[in-house]
């Protein structure tokens, strides 16, 4: 009976240590996910005036009216319309 009790305590202790390690890993992972989400939010998306595709602001091509385009081709296409 006492041996069984000791066995359960041991299993519980090992389980607790594993759980702590697991929780730490999950916390670290969720923190890094939040960080990547934040960096994504820092990059606003703009809509191409010709085809309507969303592109990151820094990747967009702008004309003299500050209208965003996904590519130089679409910028030229929009002007000819
Ligand atoms: Zn486009």
C-alpha cells in the first residue's frame, strides 16, 4: 500500500515537472507568435488601384497622386485608362 502511494507521488512529481517544462515552452511560443503578429501589423497593406491586390506599403509603387499599385506595369496601365 505504501509502495503504491510512493509510486503515485513519484508519477505526480514527474508529471508536474514535465507540465512545467511544457507550459514554459508554450508560453515562449505564444510570445514569439504575438511578436510576429505585431511586426505584421506594423506593415500596413495598400490596395492596387488597377487590380485590387493588397500589397505591403513598402512594396507598393506610387504615382504622383500617391495612389498605390502592385507593380510598375499596373501603374502604367492605370494611367492609360
Ligand atoms: Zn495590380
